[in-house]
């Protein structure tokens, strides 16, 4: 079943992933939300699921992924930087600004 669903979603880009999740998913919590898992860290999922999800491009649908929890078909609809990535980005941004600034110190004597 996972293979059939994945192939259909991959071939028909207009297919409604959420409708398939609601109809076929055995995970009753995410099925009610159309398969929406929200944002998560790769390490928060089973190794197989996390690795597959983080290799996908935006809107891409995976081939079936087998994990200890069963079979999964994954579609990535959004990405968000982790707190560590956000901090790294900010640090690099500040460093780039500092390189561009010419700071002159002087003493003014009237």
C-alpha cells in the first residue's frame, strides 16, 4: 500500500497528501492532522525516518521508508532552522557586519 501511495503522489504533483494520510495512515494522531508532524529535529525521529525526511527537497515525496514503527511515506512542506543553526547564522551575520564597518576612535580636545 505504501508503495502504491508513494508512486501516485510522486507522479501526480497535484495529489492531496493530507487526504491520503487521513484515509490510510495507521498513526491516528497524525492521520487526523493530514499527516502533519510539525517541525522536528532529525534526532527526534527513528533513524530511518529522520534520515529520509532530511534528504528530501521541499514538496518532494519519499519512496516508502521502513522503520521500527512500520512503513512511512514522507513529504516535506517546510523547513525551519534549529536553535543552533539560528545562533550560528546570527554569529556569522554579526561577524560579516563587523568586517564591513570602519570604526575609528579619536579623542576630541576643545
